[in-house]
């Protein structure tokens, strides 16, 4: 059963506009959420994270929002640039038990930013 | 910068072959991980290791084993490669619970 879901396989956005990537989770035993960006033939690179005790974290053009009651987080990229075109993965960090510290990934969303 | 190096970018192997995927990190991290990435499935954890000689099964360990003889090196072994093991394999090293560094990946094709 997929505990972290990215229900949009792809997203297409015009350069300069906002990109919003969504992620839902089913397990309350996560205490951090991470976003990674991945280009083809490269490993994922860390973008931004958020603790479960916060509802927003911002880093330059990237902002992550967390809605704990809805078990939903989103990554906003403003303004979007063609170089942002990549696969974006949401990942959740296990807070305890056998899942402590383990990353659970969503399926990924392919973002394409058109010039 | 932490560097995680995977020895091969592309590999083509025959069904039934024993396959070794090598991963080396240079930052003295205790924790290392092997994932595979498949379209529509994201990254799934195969095996991980918290220290030398230690290994733990991840979510999809069947058909795989690992070796961690030295702290900096974590090897993934496909005992008898099968076509359903065709995938992108990613090694990662971890500084703490939220700071992972991934290698560039090995694209393995089993024919």
C-alpha cells in the first residue's frame, strides 16, 4: 500500500508562472517531509524539507506547505524556469518503530516548464 | 560536498548472471542505502546498512543481497539476474535522518 502518493504523473507549466506539485500521505508516523529533484541519468538532489511541526518552509523560489489535518503537502516553485524541468519526488521520514529514519517516496511528478 | 560514487552508469547483463553494483562514499557516513527507481513506483528501498558488517532488509529485498566490508563501500548483489530486475539502481549515504546524498545511479538492463 502506497503510504506516500503523488497523484499527478506530470505537470506542464509556462516559464514565469507558478508550479504546484502535490503529495499526500496516509501514515501519521512521519515527522519530516523532503522534496527531491531528479534529472535523467542523475541521482535525486535535495531541494527543501519541512518538519511536521511547521506548516510552511521557504527557500528562494521554493516553498513547501504542509497541511497535517489533510495529510497533504505541496511544493510551490515561483517563478518557474525551464531548468526546473525534472522529476520531483516527495519523501517522508519515519518517526518511530521499524520505520525510524527510513525514507518513503512518492511515485514522482514530471515537471515540464515551457519557455 | 559529500560524494557518492556508483562505479557503473550503464550495465547490460544476461539472465542468470550474478551482478555486483558498487557504491563508495567519501564522508565517513555510517548509514548507506540501496534503492531502485521504476516509472510510476518512485524509489523503493532494497537494503540498508547502519554500520560495517551490518545489513537490514528494506521493502523489496527478494532476489538481492548486500555486502558492507568497509565503511565507505556498500555493494548490491543480484544473485541470479532476472528481467524484472531491469531498473535504475540508486545508492545513498546518510549524514542524519533528513540528509541523504544519492549517487548518479546505475541503469541495469537484464536481457
